C-alpha cells in the first residue's frame, strides 16, 4: 500500500514538473484566446462560407458547439449557441444535399446538439428521415476509390468520413434507442477501418488511391489532417458511447493505437505537419492536423484513456503552437486548404475547419489546466 502511494505521488510530481516545463496555461488565458478566435470566425463567416451545410462548416460547428457549451457554463450566456441556432434555422435543420455522402451529415451533429440544448425534438426529424432512408437502402458500392464508380462516395470510402458521419448516427441512436442506427454505424466504421487502417504504421490511408503511393523520402503517404479527422472522430464517439456496450472497447483500442503512433510523430515545433512520415517535404506548420490530433489526445487524457505523464507535454506543446498561429485579431493561420493529401501551407491560410479543431482542443486544454 505504501509503495502504491509513493508511486502515485511520484507520478503527480512528475506530471507537475513536465507541465511546468511546457508552461501549463492558466484557464483564463485559454478562454481568452478561444473567445478571440471564435469571435473573429463569427464576424468573418457570413461573408464567404456557403453553403452552410457543407462539411467545412460542419467541422467548424462541432468545435463551436464545444465552445458554446463551455462559454454557457462560465457565463450563462447563449451567444454562441444562438449563432449556431440561427444557421440551423436558415437551413431548416436539413443535412447537406447528397443522400449517402458522409460529409453531408457533419452538420447534423450540431443540429442534434442544439435540439437537445433548446429542447426542440422536431429539429431531429430531417436528419432522422435521411438516416432512415440510408439504413433501409444501404449503398452497395465498393470502398476502393480507384475503381471510379459513379457513386463511389456513397460509402465511407475515405478516412475523413469517420469524423463526419459516425457521431451523428450515434447521437440518433442515443435519442431514439433504435439499434438500427448503431448497427449501421458500427458495420460501416469497421468496414472502413479494416480497409484503410495500416496495422504496421497504426495510421489511416486517406483512401485506396494512396495505398501504393510514396512520399519523396520513400515513406508511405499518411495525411496529417486525415488522421486527425479519424482521431477526433474517435474522441467524439467515445464521448457519447454508452459505457456498458461491449463494442466500446473496439473504439478505445483503435484510439490508443493511433494516439501512441501520433504522439511520436509530433515535430519539435509542436505541430503535426501535412505529411506525417515526410515532414521535411512539408516543413510548414499545419494547424488543422495539429488541432484535431491534439484535441483527440487531450480528450484521451481527460477521459483517463491515455497516461497523463506521457501525453500532457505533447498536448501542451501543440496548444502553444496553435496559439502562436493566431493573429492579434483572432485569425487562425497555417490551415491547409481543402484537399485529400499533403499540401504546402502558409501563415496567411485559414479555413473554418481549422477553427473548429482549435475550439474543440481549447475546451479540453481548459479542463487539463484546472478550469471549472
């Protein structure tokens, strides 16, 4: 018993020393930078970010919903919830326009969160209608995008899809208790993972087209943001998944494998770069990859799945790097543009999904820093 107590004290002291070495932020400073980033995005959003149901905006809304919840708990004000509600009302709570495409379900994660917050069950109905059709008429296409089938995106044939759609199906299951939503999610998630997950590297190929391609240094192509999408999706799934379900262990095991590999691929500057195994060819920071990966790792620490003494310094380095990429007016830079593979990035580049990643990460860092 005494030995266990001494070990626990040692770990606490070690974590404290490591955190101090990485400059553990004060909770108030985390809130301050998040508010600056969120406010800049809200102010600039209306001018250019349409259609409002596309996946880029959907990823922003997911992070903004995390921030709205934290801001509401701290202030009692619904400002950011109301901003999201205004968008949902303009879209009549509809998913995107493509029946089967995972990207077009991303916004429904936020629509359902808002329905719960405002206690408006009817806001679920457009998403439910979409899912009822898809689960009743599942797509039969291949997961191999090299085949160029006409409807090749009707299934979750690219790794980003594991962030876009599964959390929505899980929310619908939790709301209705209808197992068809959970069964569909689990079958499709496993099929995609079995196909795209490289067990040697513990990373996901973006899609089948990249399985035989190499970076300039001869390494396999593993896209930073693509793997960030998956890790963040896994975090969202585990945040919602019932504790008493046996399948939960499957997601936790995958999450821990990816986390261990990604931890070792963080660069000295605190970022994960656009190409995970060839960062020298893409030397610029990349904040959307960094934000999503660090969000997943920070969630894993807070949820007790990842050892704090091992992962906290990684998260703190990433948070400091993300803060360094924020301009005085709140604009987040170094966000890789829309694409499917590693690309060059500059400080002036920004996209809404990068902001979503930072806001989600900030909420987890706030908790790690001892926030209320």
